[in-house]
C-alpha cells in the first residue's frame, strides 16, 4: 500500500475512493443538547509535548489531532481516532504528510510536506477544510507552521504559496481539458483500442464533437487522446474572422493517429512499436510518420 501510494495517480485515486466512502459514513454529529462554547474563546497554543497528552489513550486529557499546525478536537470521531480506531495514529500529533501520502508508519506520520504534487497540496487543503467544517478548531501547534506567539512561520508562508500554485495548475489543467476534452476509449483484446469523440466525451459538455488526436504536453510524459475541435476559429482566438475553419487542428501539440481517417470522430488504433519522441519533436510540429505508444 505504502509503495503504491508513492505513485501520485494512485494517491489521487485512493483519496477519491476514500472521500466517497468517508462521505457515506460521516462522523457522528455533535449532540445538539451539548452546550457550545463561545466562539470568542481564545485559541490555545500547544507544544508537541502538550498535544501528545491528547492522544485519546487511557488517562489522556482528550482526543486532538493537528494538520498543517491547526489543532482540532476530534473527540466525536473517537471511533476513527481513538484507541483501536482505523486512524488512531493521527491522534495527539501533526501527521500532515500522511493525510496524502497514505504512509501511516512513524516515518510517514510527519508534518514536513515539502516536495508533494499539486494534487497532494489541494488534497491537504481539502482535509483542513474538512476538519474546519466537521470538528472543533482549538488552536495552533508551535513548531513547523506556527511560532511560539502563534504567528505563521516562513514555512507556513511557503505552504500557502504551494497551495496557491497547486490551484493554478488545476485551473490550467481544467482549461486544457475544456479545449482538448479527453476521448472516450475502450480496449478489446481482438480488435485493439477504439477512441471516439462525442459532445460529452471526457465529461466536457460542448456544442462540437471533434476528432481524436494524440495530445502532447511537453514535460508531462505520455501523450493522451484528445478530442480536437475541427471547425471554426482556433480556441485561443474565438473571435477571429479570417481563419481556415480548422478549429484547433493546427495546434503544434497534436498529432494524427496513424491509419485513422483524420476527419472522423472515431478511430481504431492498432498497436504500434514504441518510439520515444525527442524533445525537439515534442516542442515543434511533428508529422504523422511518427508512431508512439498509445496510452490514454
Ligand atoms: C491516504 C489514504 C487515506 C487517508 C489519509 C484516510 C484518512 C481518513 C480519515 C482521517 C478518516 C476519518 C474522517 C472523519 O473524521 O470522519 C477516514 C474515514 C474513512 N475512510 Fe479513509 N483514508 C484513506 C484511504 C481510504 C481508503 C482507500 C478507503 C476505502 C477504500 C477509505 C475509507 C474510509 C471510510 C469508509 C471512512 C469512514 C468510516 C469508517 O472509518 O468507519 N479511506 N479516512
């Protein structure tokens, strides 16, 4: 599991599965008869040793956990975080990294979150939103994210930057997905792969169908199958009047599939020997005589 979670795609998929199930079995709501403490109550500052005393074990002072230096009372989730619970290792400490790495060993349960992927930073931010919504925030942990006065550390400032950058990457990916929606695809051991476009393929509703092309994204590894708009002005200049009515077909990052009719919304792809593209080809206009691994 830990080895698998080293793969960012597996991590993202795991968290999607986790979120689905977590939302099916939400933590019990605070009993409404329980008195609510005043919002004005001053937040507390904890040292790591203070926080350890809130690990929910017998004789402990309570059941708290921290994420990105923010401390929450998770008593109402004692079935998860209390002794014997599936996530008891999060109690009494800040194991931020493990919330996205899935590495629940002592080495993994750390608060250093350097070098994660943008999906991970968004995942961590989502966890903070989750605790803000579902649990009671009680204060800050002095250490990596907050100093002894409770003020954000330079590391905290860096983290905010990483999270903001992660959302920028997500925005760009969403824009790319809108311009080049993923193809539908299916694989059959006898006939090979079929890719095709519809007005909803890739989960992107639009008023055009498009034609399947290999889309190269320099720096992002394997090409993927994209539905490319094949009429009207290019997407980056939608109001242009003097265009060739070819949509995005002249985009330098796309390539026709060999042996596929270039003007049809569907294409049967025969397996072809792998060929690694040079960066020069990726960056410039590659022509159709190249064949590639088909992965999408
Ligand atoms: C990185 C990996 C994962 C992390 C960090 C994680 C973390 C957590 C945490 C902290 C909770 C408690 C939430 C609360 O306070 O309500 C929880 C609940 C839950 N998680 Fe995960 N999880 C992970 C992966 C998974 C996977 C792969 C599945 C399912 C296949 C899953 C299924 C569940 C379910 C069903 C619950 C809620 C109910 C219960 O435990 O009885 N989680 N998870």
